[in-house]
């Protein structure tokens, strides 16, 4: 009974008391050990005791009011209600090394209520994290090295042969390390309260911000950046001084001043980024250009409203679609068309050219629309119309025929009738009649069709008699009988242009594949042109050189002349250029060497080409360049009475040739210069306005302005070849070849 009374009394006593929980917060990566005491009176302040850390770690017995070896939380139970003083003493250690990083002591008050559990939380996380920096010089400890957190001069510490410890808050810090004649700045990321160790060798560190100026080192470490910059300037290091000032202003939020100093230090990218961030796109754009960042330069130009400059920068960045938008919005028509073409949007480019009545440009663009393009039929129809307006009925007929083939059964009868008219205008009565007869089968009720066919048939009969007499009376005899086209079996068409249609054919007599070029039927109406053609063809047939297409035979059937030549595998250089944009300097030289070799051989044998251009230079699959269409230009000049030939010829024409003057081998050298210019830059030197007038009077642009990095020797040769005065050009193709060989030896390797 007595024991029961005691237990009941104890229960009533406990119900009248409370508990106190003490929770200690510190970083999870550290180890903490604490002694926690509670008392009803304020503790007396004690002087720091020796071996306090050892006492805490030793622990000792715990009691009702003292708990030892506490890690994160402890609970005092059965406390009388009232206010208590809580004293926490302890230390934080590195988890692995057990190094003592901090000794802590904290006093707090807590209230304990009857029958309640109170909780006291203490935040003992350190304000700083230990960072140990070992400073070396050529793998040995540096003497008297200074270490400081930039922006906090009070953190400056000096190494005395060992690591320097800085206490840094969590986050990113710039730490300067200086010794001897140099200072390096490290970006230090503090993300843990555990000790962080860093080593830097000042002798070869990439983080050195300046060197060679001992007076500037202490000034910089003490935070006097302006004085350090002046010291650098006195030592002839003004750029480094401006860089220090720029960083100082940038870190202080003074973007404009920082950008100015970065500019003076020629740190273009940093200056540009600061001007861009401060909203000054006009200042930023040219600096991004100088930094080689075409994309950012374009963005800044566009933001500043300089749309043409933006378009140009986008082109350098190969972002042709964005360039198109800029040029379009600026209504810069020439650049707009150029960008569309470079973006591969040639049909769109042709429409812009047509809208601006730039017919010559439109023709060249419409010619590039490929058969697989969904707009091909439309392009062919437009091209036919423009060619007809320019007076080229034969070429217009070819394109209208392509349009009819592309549209098939949906082709309009009116278009077919117009095709016949074009062939008639081009002097090709045979095809005109054939087209009308086909139309009659399809649309027998088409107005006046039968009458038109009959009229053309009568004209054909009359012209055959006339041309027969002209051929018999003229000096057109060849050294051997003409063999007739039946010797050759036509396999497929492989190309066409103003000088005729080219087929892949089989020579049944010699059992070999050949290229057969059928000349325009209108040629028979020009006896003098026929004379040129036969004389030149026979001369070319005598040429035997690896860089000249071999001519096998010249023949005719029904007064339609044709040439058979070796069949090449590969692509003409204009097609290669369309794919690559432009060609590297060494490869330009290597291609030019072969062209010059072929020209030198032809010129030595008294043959002048008169129409050297990328379309007449064929690059075979084994990297051999063959010159095509020797001797045909003179014939076409006679047929067309000096009119320019669609397909690019006027873009390559020598000044003396453009005015109908005497032409010799130097005209070929001029055209070779234009061709090399186009290969190296992707453009001919003159493509707008009166091109022939430009060739006669306008100095050619320096090709280096369009192809940065072009060797001076190559640019000089191109400009020499394009001299207005033939006497000022290189003397011969042999000389050109020798100069190109030297350029190729000096150049860097590329690949076509």
C-alpha cells in the first residue's frame, strides 16, 4: 500500500512537469559533437578554455541537466515548469579528416510549460566555407604569394610556403593569386562546407590576367585596379590595363564603361555582349563582326534597323532564309535575289527578278529550276516568254517544249500552236510543221490549222532549193564525204543550250559511246557561219590534248550539222560551283592550271576558243578538266550578228570582243580571269546593268573583298588577266600556267 501511494504521488508530480527538446542544425557533410546544458539561472561568462574541443569530444557522464556527445538533437524530460537557460558548446569537423573546422558556443532561453513538450532549434551553420589554395611556381611552392577574394580586400592572405585558407560563403567567387610579376584570377565555386582544395601553378597557368609587371601585383591584390592598370600601361601593356578596368566596371554594374575599356583592349566579343545587354545594338553589331560572330552581328544589325547589313551578316553565317527576310524588308532587290538563290529558292528569286524587270537575271535563275521542282512547268513557261521577249526564239521554243512535256495531257492547244510559231521564228520549219501536225491530230478543229501547215510546207520546199544552191556554190567542201546521221544511234539527251542539243549516242561503225551535238537548224541559213563552223571544227579535230574534249567527226543530214566528241563523265564547272558556292584558292589554282594547259596547246596551234566560261569547262570524275565547244563561238557570233548569247557568255567577254574588235588568244586569257574570279568567289565580277559596258570601262572588284583569305598572288593574277588593255595581260597561257603552279604549291590543301 505504501508503494502504491508513492507511485501515485510520483505520477501526479510527473504530470505537473514538461519536456524540452534541443535541435541543432549544421551542414550534412560535416560531423558535429556538442555538450548541452540547461539551468534556471543565466550562465556566467567564462573565458575561452584550453582544450575545450577535447573536453567536448571526451564527453563524460550525462545528467538530468547536462547531455554530452550530442549530435543533432537531445531531449530533457521531467522539467519543472519555468524558463531555462540552454547552453550549447561544441565543434564541427570534416567528415573524412576529422579536422576541427569550427568551435561553437551558443546561449538561448526556452520556456517549459506544465504537461507540454517545448522545442528549441539552433542554427549553427557556418557563414563561410574553408577553401585551401596552394600556390606553386614551376611545380614548387611559391614564396610570398598573395591570395584574395576579389571585392573583399579584407580576405587578403599571404602564403609562406604552404596553402592559404580563405573562408568564403557558398556561391561563385573570383579569387586573385599574385606572385612575382603576375596575377591569375580563378573562378571558384563553393558548394559545400567541406574543405575545398585548389592548386595553381602561376608559371604556366592559363588563368593569368597579366604578367611582366611586378609593380602592378600588390596594387591589384589590394584592390587598387586603376593604379594597377596605370602600372601596366607604363610597362607597355595598355591592353591588359584596359581589360582590368573593364572587368572592374563590369563587376560593379557599369556596363557602358566596361564596354569602352573592352573595346580599347580589342576584346571585341566581351565589348559586344555588354553593348547588346545594355540595349545598344548599333554599337554591338560591328564588334560582333570583328569577333567573327556573324549570327550575333546579324541579330544586332537587325535590331538596330540596319537591314542590309543584317542580311549580309546572315549570309556569312549561312542563314540565307533570314538574309532573305532582311533584304526583302529593306527592298534591297539585288541582295534579295542573291540570297534567295544561295538559299536554293531559285524560283522565288526569279519571280522577284521578273517583278523588277531584271530579265537577264530572271533568265539565269529560271534556267536553274530543276525538273523535279514542283514549279518546273511554270518556270519553263515563264522562261520561254522572257527568252522570246529578248529575241531568242530558238531558246524560247526549247523551253516551251519542256513546259508542254511537263504538263502532258493538260497542255493547252494555244501553247502548242505558239510553240510552232516560235520554231518558225527560229527558222526551224521542220519542227514547226511537226508540232502543228501533232496538234492537228489532237485538235483537228483548231482554227486555220490546216492552212498554216500547208503554208509552212510550201516555204520548206522553197527554202530547200535555196539552201541547196547556196551549199553547192559556196566553199563548204570537206576533205571526206559526210557520213549521215544513221551511223549514230541516239540514246538520250544530256544537255542543250544556245549552240545546240547534246545527246549520248552510239557509234555503230566503231562500236563506242560518243557525245553528239546537233547544231541549230537555223545554221543553214547562214553560209558564212557554216564556213566558220566547218573550218573551226576541222582545226579543233586536229587538236589532241588531255584538257581539250576530243572531236571525232563532223557530219550533216538534211543540212543539219552535228559534231561527235568523246563522252565525258562528270559535271561542268558551273554545276560544281552551284553546289559548292565557291572553291578554295588552291583548288582554283589546280583547276586553272589544267585550263591554261589546254589553252596554251590550242593557242600554239592557232586556235582561239572565244567563249571560255565555267559552263564550257567539264570536270570529269577523275578530276580532269576538259575544255568544250572550241570554235563554236565564232559561228554563233556570225549567226546572231553580235547579239549576246543567253547562258552567261557576256559575263566573261573581253572588252575587245564586246565591241567587235580583233580577237586573239588574249581574249581567252581575259575570260579565264573571269572564270577564276567566279570559281574563287562564287560570283562573276559584273552581273548587273550593261555587263559588256562594265567589261569595257569598269575596273573589276578585288576578288579578296568577296573571298577573304585569298592569297595575294592569286588575286593579282586574276586582276592581271582581266586588264582592259590586252597588252597588259599575261603574255601567254604558258605564263598563266606557271604562275598558277606556284600558287598551288604555296596554298593549303582543299578538295573539289
